C-alpha cells in the first residue's frame, strides 16, 4: 500500500450551499459533485480525511423543525447529527462514483466540549439562510433567535464552543490505517458534554475548522486545507485597502484582525496546526485545492 502524506480537508458548508442560493437538494447535490471532483484530485497525492461544515444545512433543518407546531423543536445536537448523515451521504456517494476503487466511509462523530465555555454567552456561529433586516428582526421576535450581520445580510447565530476531544478518534484512526477515505467530524462534530453518567448533547454548533485542526493535530497530519467560498484570506477585508495574503506565517497573521463568525476561526485553526505540528495549512476556494497547497493560489500558511 502506497504511503502518502496525510491531509485533513475542511469543506465549508457554504461551499456546498453558496450564500443566497436556494436551499434545494438538487443544488446541493450539484455543488457536492464539484467538491468531490476536487477531493478526488487531492487523493492522487494525499491520504485524505474529510471534515465538512453544516451551517446552511443545520439552519435549514432548524427552520423545518420549528415549522411543525405539535412537536417540541429538536435540539441542535440532534439536528447536527441529521446534517452529518445528509451531507455525508451526498459526499460519500459522489466520491465513491468518482473513486470506485477506494473505500469511502462516513463516521457519525461526537466531539466533547466544555459546558462552561464562554461561547454559550456570546453566540457567533452563523447557521441557516441569509435574511434582510426586516426579516431578521421578525425572526428574532417570533423565535427568540439571535441575529447578526453577515456582510450585507443577516443570519442566525448560535453558540460555538471550542472542540476539546473527538469521542470516536480510535475508529477514525483504524479506518485511515485501512486506507479508507474518511468523512468525519461533520459540522464540527455533534457537540456533547462528558458528565458522570456519560455523554449528553448540548445546544451548539462546533466550528468545523477548529474541529478539523484538532483532528489534524491528533492524526499528526502533514497538511490542513480549508476550502470555502472565499478565494483567499484578505487583510483589511471590506476596506479600499483590502489585499489577499498569499504565503504568510502564523506570527504575521497574529498581527491582523479577522471576523469571529467567518474567517477568524479558519485562520486560528490553521495557525494552531502549523505551530504545533510544523506542517502546512491552506485556505482558499473549493476548486483550487491542489494549487493552494502548491502556493499558487489562495493563502498558504507555514513557519
């Protein structure tokens, strides 16, 4: 069996359902096909472990969930598990079709968090579709949701505690050693807290980039790649002076500010991985995977 370097890929939920797109199954399936093509290309040089986001999808499930008045809405941990199955199935099927000789496995993954994490008092994780100001105000009043600006739009935000431990880590390791292309930690993982009587779900959505970085460190991966709907990390984003950052170090990025609800966790995840593992980390557009790792597109972070 050929020993390739290990690459953890974090695939953004917004790369599968782009901002403003209708939350339709056919649209998502089409976007998954494009994502799978990029992942399939990466497997030529790397042993790939795939983590995906679920922001738009778990938000859609929450909307559908709250529309049925006769049942108490299901909590976010259960909706997160549902999104792992939905997105994992689409990715697994598409990847298997493009890589018929590879084993592709989806693992329902729990990730432990601290129930005293300060994130529970300051929601920052965007989920669901975008709204204008009037719609956002109405949803906040009707459903008690916290809404925050996301560019020119507004979206629901929920707590996003830091991932501390991947519960199914041994199973992930075994599958990788058997050369499976593993899809795990979906949506950052189902958030759980470890109590005296076992694990319990908690109302949150874990940031998939921080979860992917935790997984990459745990696996002693050689590289971490975050694929999103942005073509690179930008300094002075949204200002006339904005500029893309091509090849940078963690110390250079530490001097800049990035939005806590979008690019901030991606940069933090990559810097933590590079500093602790000495590998490389890239951030960029879905179709540029190989070029990002080569330093030709997107943002490449190294010591």
